[in-house]
């Protein structure tokens, strides 16, 4: 495809307060670390977003901001255009990120001691959002079957029926909520509509609340299709909170702008009450960037997805031919690749040592994502291909030495 953006261009992110780059040496304890951990891209953002931010900056006053009608319309139009989901403006709340929204949701709808279902291996803040609010995580661990992860629906149903921590009988079980990662970070699954329907049926049957983190919804590979779980039926809309953001797909995570779609007015009231005084407002630059991304960023996104697909194809071929002892769990979505390193026969700490000290790579240890992550590493491939090539060659050299 013809391109107006150069995703091969290397842009130094040092001296920009970048968590990904500036903190890599401190986090991983080694010099000359190539950071491929934090989930943001090493690509310049869409010109339309940059232009909108510059225009806003020219106003010279940066006071408190409140989302105006155009911001609401940007979210509504995006949901209708991408998924055919008709969202009403009063359903939408704004937060400075999905993680604060999940924390606020747990605070709003649970009491200390309540149980919340999550599906490991999964994004680490899911665990802390549960435990930091005094609740108990109940793990519906994903199953790896023929190099593809699946949901254990039978185990999910059991998790709702039988309390894992309180010892209560089924009718008194205290599972109040499920947090769903869709598309899933780190395993890269884009759940099918049928899978989502089965999850939804289970949640509805048990009168629970479903929190859906759909932040990676627009980063899809090989024709995968994302379905917002709340869009499946009015019943699921009524019990769901859907967390969305342009931050991952358009590389504007540092601007901290997200939306939470809550059709149920009572749940929306509880959520807003819970976040008041704790979760701050979205700043004016974040709101401007959100609107520009959703309204004018499609050309950039199409080119970015094409480049990411080529990165993924390159990586898959590299591992198959040159590092066959590490198995790639091919992602259907996200730009995060889940690497099965169990074939190397190393303990978690030995694998960490290999990655950090021998390969000098900053990857995410799989075991930190919970049960099922042991022996895995998560790699961010949203970078120029020359950086990806260097990372893979570093890994190949380190693996060959063992």
C-alpha cells in the first residue's frame, strides 16, 4: 500500500521522560538495554493529532477541561462506524486511562472480601485492581491448546457457582464481577462473538457485572474482527462497563484520555460517585487528541497496522528459522507478542537472566502476568524494523550460547 508515513524512521526518545526508554536501565538493571516492554509505540503519531494539539496549545490558557459535544460525538461515531454499536451520549464517562477506570469500577460495585473473576495470564493491573480494593481474585485460567488460547467455559461457570475463598455455598457465593481483557493482553487473542456470547450468558446467569477492557480493539491482524461484548445484546449492555481509548491504537497513551461506556444509569451513577475526588478529569490536550484520532486518524492507523503486520510476519519467520526453541503464540490482536520459552528448559529466573543480561533486552517476564505465564516473555513489536531486527539478533545470539 502507498504510504505517507515513514514507520522505519528512528526517533530518539531519550530526554523525553519516556518510561519505556528512560527507565529501562533502572528497571532491568543493565546498560545498553533495548526496551520492548511498555505498551506504547516508537512511531510518530498522526499529523492530524499533532496539528490539533498545536492548535489547542496556541490558545495559551490551559485550565480545567470538560468534554464538549464534539468529544462525545467522536466516541459515538467511532463505535457506530467500527462496530455498528449505537451508543448514547449519556452513557459515556471520561477517565484519564483505562486502569483508573477499572480501579473505580471495582471500588463502585464491590465490598472488601468480594470475589472478582479474571483470566490469567493477564495484564498485571487487573490483579492489583482487585487486591488493592480488598477483594479476592478468582482465576479462570486460559487454556493453551495447539498454540492458541481458549476460554475454559466450564471452569468459568464453576468459578461463579462455588466461592473459592469464603467457603460459602453456591447460593451465597460472593463473585460480584468479571474483568474481561478483549483483545487479550498478553496472549493476543481476539475473542470471537460466540466466545463472548458464552461469557455474557454466564455473567448474566449469575447476576454479575462485566468490566471489559477493550483498549486494544483497533489493533488487529490477519482479518480478525473485534466485537464489543456489550453490543451483543441489550441484556449485556445493562450489566457491562466498556473501557475504550485511542491511546494504544494511535500511540497517544501519555495524553491519558479514555472513555467508559455505561448504558445502565444506576451503574453509571455508582461509577461516577466512586471516581469523584479520586480519578481526575481528562486534560484538554487529551480530549483534543482523542477527538482528532477518532475523527481524522484512519489513514495513519491503516498504514500503522500494515507495518505492524509486516513486523509480525518478519518475527514469525525469524523465530521459525533461527530460534526454533522459542515458540511464538501468534497474536490475532495487540502489538504484544507472547513468547513461549519453555523449550529452553530454564527456570523463570534463569530465563530473566538470559533475556536481560545475555540478550540485553527489556521484555516483560511472563510469570508476572499470573498462573500460566511461567516460562513466557512478552515483547512489544511496535517499533521500526531495524530495532526489531536488532532485538531478535540479540536474542538469537544469547540462545545459541546455551
